[in-house]
C-alpha cells in the first residue's frame, strides 16, 4: 500500500526550485529552493509576474511561448530540459535548466504551468572556460 505524497513537504525539502504560475503568468507557488536560487522571498514572488526572473531581453520570446502554450495546451518542454539565462534579485545573471509540466483543473482546463528549476551557473561558467581554453590550445597547435 502506497502512502499519499505530501506535496507541501516535498516542495519544501527538495533542492530544486519549484515555481508555479497561473494562466496569465503570475506566480502562485514559490518554494524555499526558488527563494535561495533567485533571492526573492515567497512574499515578494507570489502574485508577481515571471518577469521577476526573466532577463528583459528575453521577455518577448518567453511570453510568446507562454501564451501559445496556454492557448494550445501543448509544450515542447515537457520532456526536454530547457537551458536559459535568468536573473537574481541582486541583478546578477544565472544559468538555469528546467522542465515544465502543464497543470489542469478537474474539468481538464489548463490552469497553469509548473517549472522545476536547477541552477547551473557554475557548470555553465566552467564549460565556457573549458571551450575557451580548448580554442586557445587549438589555435596554438595550428600556429
């Protein structure tokens, strides 16, 4: 016999950020890992737009995709990991990786989107340094 999973407990203790937004893109759930990752408290995040963590230059593209998903009920990011820039409360850039799932009402109406997010900033920076070093070594070898 399987016990029911306590979502609130799971969301509180898990290391990945869980962010849920409604059909309009307002944040309706923000777990402690999201607070640690992005710097905004739950009180600061709830009810605000996802623009809180989206770099300004990417907002147009984000909202085009978000509204298309809400209109069609389909997302291409359900199984694929999406890697994008994000922004911390203090203004610094983050590199995040996440998957999304669509949330439905009991009447099967699309009500929002949940994103499970991991901060990959340090891994992204390490990869960039390695690529730069490899390019330098290749240039030296050709010289």
